[in-house]
């Protein structure tokens, strides 16, 4: 079995493609079981707004790619131009770079490490991790920690949440008079809420599928002296026109905000602008909304220019980080290659042990017959020596030319013979 990473990310595929191969986090466990039934002996799936990647041990990566297209009901030709496939050491290097923030849209951003760890936990709970992937991810998180500790890769990093605030300020200037709506209550929304709360908007509302989780986040915001409340997603159409800023990030597989809802809100607002940030993949907002007047809609791909601020210093740190990654890849591959020799070593030990048992049994029978222990031990040692040396001696005698010379050098190395 070989190690492979198969996937798409923000550098190879636009959001229109990424949203079609994204996985629902609640269904990841069952998806992993399907993948291991389709040619992968071990598997983990990393699915975020910027990437979908299969980490698997398999002899045929094409089977994993076929499964990916079938799972999402896509034609293989439709996603093939955007797919990358990394084998063995390239796969290891990619995993190390992803977890360290070197492959992120925001160079050095820390959120990806938490997302990676969560994906690995899901795979572990699903029972789809074996020795290879377990070792890979253990080393991956160690490398990420080393990079964070020994470089400034995360310094001056502007997150998606901070970028959303920056863009909102470009539209409204001071956002102290704006009403902000957050759709969802996950980690990304919490980060965005913290950044917007620092600007003291007029009010902040959390719309979520369940009122309890939304209320918990609203209470946290209220503790900062900002008027806040929670509401159910089902109530959104009736109140959507009240909000000036909308930030959404849910795990919904279908759009939550449709064109009709926004058109109705624009009329009710008498064409006062609405700033919208869709951080979800698949998207929460129908893409046609971007064509409306008085609507400023940004997706995760649109934020790339804003988050590039301060990238110069992080690029210098990235060079140091890449050196750490390269060294750790080499170390991991040494373990990986040694792992391939394990079956041969076991077979050799089993064969030698069988010889030892056979000769020991003969010696015990001779002792039981009353033969001299000294003679029995001498015979045992000679028999074992002859049996152990028979195969290499026979191979050396049967070889010729370059093959003989190579075999002779190998035997000298194995038996530490100086000549």
C-alpha cells in the first residue's frame, strides 16, 4: 500500500468547484467507511472552505478519485482538471505544509490546524486510521507545532474574520451605527463576532438552526456591552431587511439566502446598501445575489487580496518553515521505508527460528539417549552454523560477474567482514 493525498484547494479550483466536492461534517464518518470499502485500507478526509482532501493508504488512487466523483454525483471529467494527487513523500510534505499554514489562502493562519485535528479525530472515531495514517498525523501535528514555535509564520496574519471587518469599513466607514447579522454559530462565526464586536456596532444578531447555540453566542456578545439576540433560521425572511451587514458560515449543503429574499429586503430598505460575506463552502448565499444593485457580496475567494496584507514578513518566515518541513519529511520517509522491510524481517526471523527449533529438538533427543553433552553442543553449533550460512553461501557460489561482486559486497556489509 502507498500513501496518497487526493484533493482540490483554493489554488487549483474556484469556489464553484470546491462547493461541489465539500463534505458535510455530520456525514464524514459514513463517507470514510464508504471510502475504505472502495480501495483504501486507511482513510481520513479534510474538508474546509478552502480545500477538500482525501488522505488514504491504497494501491490504486484512481479508485479513491472515482469514489469521490460518485459520492458527489459528479462526472470525473468535470473535476479532473482541478484535482491534485500526491504520492508518498509528496503526500507527507503536503500534509506538513497544510497543518503549518503554508498552503493556506491566509499564509500562516492557525485555524487550519484545528480543522485538521478535528478531521483526524473523526477518522479515528470511525476506525479508518491504521498504523500509517496514525503515524503521519502524529508527525504532522508535531511539525506544525515546531513551525509555530520556531518561526514567525503566524505574525501579522490577517484572518478571514478581520478581512470581513476591513471590507465592511470600506463600505460604511465607521460601523458603529450598523446592525450585524451572523448566520450560523460555529467557530468561524465566533471569530467574526469577536472582530465585529471590537468595532461596537449598533446591534448583533445570531441566526441559527437551534436557538440554544445561537443564544449562547449572543450572551457572550452581550457581556461586551453590545445589544445582541438570537433567532431561528426559519424566522430570517421576516427580519432580513433589518440588517446592514450579513456574515454567514454554516454547514448547509443548500443556499440559505436566496435571490428573492434579498430582492425583497432591498426594496424594504429603500436601496440602502447591504454588505454580505459568505464564508461557507458550499455557499450559503445564491451567487445571483452578487448581481443586485446595492448589494456588496464577497465570498472566501474574494477575500484573498485583503488577507494578503502583511504577507512580506510571513513569506520570510515561510522560508524557514519550509526548511523544517523538508527535514521532517526526510525523517518520516526513513520510517516509512523501514516499514516496508518489516514483513521480510519477520519472515527471516520465522525461518531462522524454525531451524533453531528443529536442531534443538535433535539435540534434546541425543541427550536423552545418554550422549555426551559436549558432543551434542558441538554438533548443535555446527548444524546451526551450516544451516544459517547455507543460503548466502549457495547464492554467492551461483552468482557470476557484476551480480557476484554486488552480492559479495552486500554479504561483507551484512556480516561486517573486513577485507
